[in-house]
C-alpha cells in the first residue's frame, strides 16, 4: 500500500493544470432543459445530470472512488458563480493568472453572464455523523415522512433534496460498477483488490451506514466531493472525522499502519478535488479536542489522521488539531514531532477561548464543544452553523480604514490629540460594518433564491424539517465581520502618537502629505521606522491595537442596538494581505503604496525585534473569545534546529495557557528555502504554511516564496 500511495501522490502532483468542461456543459444544458421547474428542482436536476454523466476517474487514485472532473488538476468549473481564476490563487500561483481566459466556450460564457449569482457560499462543514453513521437513505426516509408538511415552497425544496440525495447514491453505484469492471481488467493484483474493495463499499455507502473504517472514509470522500460538485466556492471542509469515525477505533488500533495508509490515500483523494486546479481550496480537517464534559475526544482515528498527513505531502486539505490541557499524550507527541520537523501541520486551535466565544455568541454549550475549522482558520460548527465564516459583503481592513480617515481630513492641523483623531476614526467602523451587514443579508437572500444547494442543505441538522435552503435557515445564524490589517494600523497609530503628539517632530499635515507622496520625505520615513511596533510586548504600540478593537466593538454594539444582527469577528488573511495592499496608499506605519499588509495578527515581518515570546505576549493582550469569536490567524516562524518538541511544547502551552486562540507554526531554514527555489525538483515534499493556506513550497509564486524566506531570515536573526 505504501508504494501505491507514493504512485498516487506522484501522479497527482506531477499533473499539469488543464480544464474539464464536463460539469460546465452539463449544468448549462440542465439549466436550459429544466428552465420551467422551480429553481430548487432545476438546481437538483442539473446536479443529478452531472453525477449521472460525468467521467469517473478510477486511475488517478484506485484506493478510493470520488472525483470532481475527468482527471487530476483538470479544472472543474462552477459557472453559476464565476468563470475566472480566484484572485488569491493568481497571487499564489502566478502561472495561473488569466488561465481560464481562452478556455471557456463563448456559449457558456454568454449563458451565465445572464444567470450567474453573486457568488457561492462555501465556508461550511456538513454533518458527517449523519453521513457515516446513518447514511443518506435515512435522510430520504425522513424527507418522505415530511413530504406533505409545510407550505408549497417547503414541499418543493424537500423534493429537490430528495432528487439530490438519490443522485449521489446513484453516483456511488456508478462507481461500484466501474470499479468492478476495472478490477476484472487490472493486471496488478493489488490494484484489482483495491477496485473490488471500492466496488463493495460504493454499493453500500454513502446510502447506508458505514460498516468499517474504509467505508467510513469512502462515504466521507464521496459526500465531500459531491458537495463541491453541487457548486460552492472556497472552503468546503471536512469537519471532525475522528469523531464521526470513532466507532471504528478498535479496527484502527488493531492495524495502525494500514489505517494510516488508508488515511494517506484518502487525503490524496480529497487533494485531487479539481475545483481551482492546483489552487488551494482550503479544505480544513479538524481532529482532537475535548467535549462538553471536558473529556478528551482523541482516539485511534486521531492518530491515524496525524500519521496519514505525515506520510504524504498534501497541503490541501490542511489539518487542524484542537488543543486543550487534557490532550492525549500520544497525539501531543506526534503533533510536536511533525511541527518541529518543519511539516507546518497540524495547525493548532485552543478549545477554551474558542468555545467561550461561541457560547457568548449564543451557541449551546454542547454544540459549542463540537466546533471545527471551516476555512483558512475560520470557526464554525459542522451541520449547524456556517455564517461565522461567510465573508460575502462584510469585510474591511483596519489599515485601509485608518488611511481613509487621515486622507479625508479637511484640516489635519485641527486634530490636537490622539483622542480627537480616534473620534473622527470611530465613525468609519460603524459605516463600513453597518453597510457590510446589510449587504451580506442581501447577498444571502439572493443566493438562496437564485442558486440554492439542496444536497448540502440536506446534510445540515434540521434541513429536512425546515425545508428551506441553508442560506436562509440554519440552527445558528451568527454573521461574521471579516477583518485584516490590525498589526499595520496599530503601528501606524503608534508612529503618529510618537512623532506628532509626543516628540512633536512633525505635524499631522506633514505626515498626511508624506502618505500622498508615497514617503518621498526620507527623513520622516526613517523616523517612522524607529517608532514602537506591535509584536514586541511594548505597551506603547500594543495599546493601539486594543483601542482599534475597542472602536470596532463599540460600533458592533451600536449597530446591534439599532436592529442589525449581533455579529462575531474573524481575522483571516490567506493571500488577501497582497490583494488588500494593492489598493491601499502609503500608510503611517511606513508601508509604501501597494505593498502587502501584515500576513497575520502577529507582528509585521521585519519589525519583531524581541523574539517569538514577545510577539505572543502582544497577541495575548487581546481577548480572543470576546473580540475574535470567529477566529484569528497567527503565524509564528521558528528557526530550524531551535524548535525541538520540548521547546515547542512549552511555547504552545504557555500561549494557550494564557488564553491564546490559534497558532500556525512554521519551522523554517532560509537556506533550505533558497535551495528549493534553485532546485525545485529536490524539494517536492516541502509543505509550508503561508497565512490562511498551506502549500507545497515549489508550487508557490516567487512573491509568496520570498515572503516565507523573509520570515525565516527574521526568525534566524538575520
């Protein structure tokens, strides 16, 4: 099996990006064919047509059935939402810029120009407990019992759910037949045995409850990829598989090596999801953690997932480990070993502040302890909530807002203190967040009306009973405000205070003029570089991050008092620090126009002079549960050779013990990274954490590679 997994890995990651038009063609034809049907039925029937007629690729990965297109990295297109490369993918993989421009037939472009919706939802995790332990047939039976209940719209939507569920079952049966035929034709007895196992599994799952560990993984793979095919955007995630598969622990424990091999092959099946080709889909997998009683939920499956990730160089899916004081010692040891060797996974999220944030936002205690990561680092609850990570319509950048305030001042000299400046600035938060929450509601209603997802909705708890699209009804509706740029904005305010109001070396007008001139005033720019900086445990800088958070918190409270929904906040970057930076003029932290903003909630690269513990101390001044209940991303880069497991464990325990929420650890050697730039063929298995995504280093753009090298240089003290 190890040799076969290695072959699958090589086949997948050596594949070139191409385009598969099957789904785009079939959906377009179905949208025309069923034009007179209610939109939910039309959506379900088009989805069924795709599953019944798409090519089944059993060669790429003979261990597991499931694909989204005709071959590895053959882009599956979702014209219902967009026919362009995601801007972040273009940053991460510069060779993909404009990749789709000449590959989409004009008739498909023309049709969807008139029919596409605002954008797909994504950022969700379905209820795997239903999939693995009850099966899709149980949901269909429930829908049949409810068939006559509710109004006409609910009855129609349930019918659409039923069509979609039956379509996925039929798709699995297609795989069973194809695998049986492939087994008969195979010359290699190992491949033939794999095909026969797939055939037996797909006749049973995901229609019925899984009977063993392999069938549980197969049910998850088919369901996950079917959700992607139904038509979402980024971040369709695989919730808490070690909990869903827990009843197979004895089987896994009896054969840990074989089980880890199965997990490795499963990860490659998910990695082959061809939506966005080689671009990251940020398909998060979360393991570990405690339950509502405080009991550790780690088990043999948890260890199998850690070992499986350690065996194959997949970057997407990416792995999160829920950390708490009672974490299983074997899980802790394995995670620390992987991180200290530079695997850059698992990413870590701390149970205590995360659960407290959910509870304070209105989530039941028992549900809150079932949380997972549902995107780059965003938080949600599988099958019960996705709003906390839906960025559509409500996102802003702290640095951009501050720049707008400064550049919008009619008379900068009229500002006599930092408090006066913040009074001007406070209104910006209320305006951008209020407008964003209103836009978000509009976008959600429009997607529910134009592009519902009945299959995904059926996999959410209570979906069948409600008979309403997940965009319109979920057990928890907690909208999220997305934010970035806090680190830069804190540095900017610290510089303004130091140079304008304390030392009085420059006027506020001089500083604003310097921004307009993109720091042509070298003397002023040099002075800004010496001002206090966030991430050094320096209260002169750190208090400004807290003041900005306070401004936002006050704005959210006023908006909630005015009738808008109570929202949580998520700090997420991925590669948006590049996109945001392109649109932001020179800023008071010394950043030039168009340059990226900070890659996480930590210190800006090149400004952290007191080491990693000081940076973590700055971040710990934030009340994560109150102010980032949707999650924050925190990158920390440590030098190779100086982050052995005991040292790393102490650092993590200290940070989480004092209330830290999430931690993304890279252990990097700058010489190693430079060598990978020069000779990429020698470093195919080098996986790194960028910001909100993990990636194979050699596949990243030069800009992203150089950014990681700069971080590694800083960590090494260069």
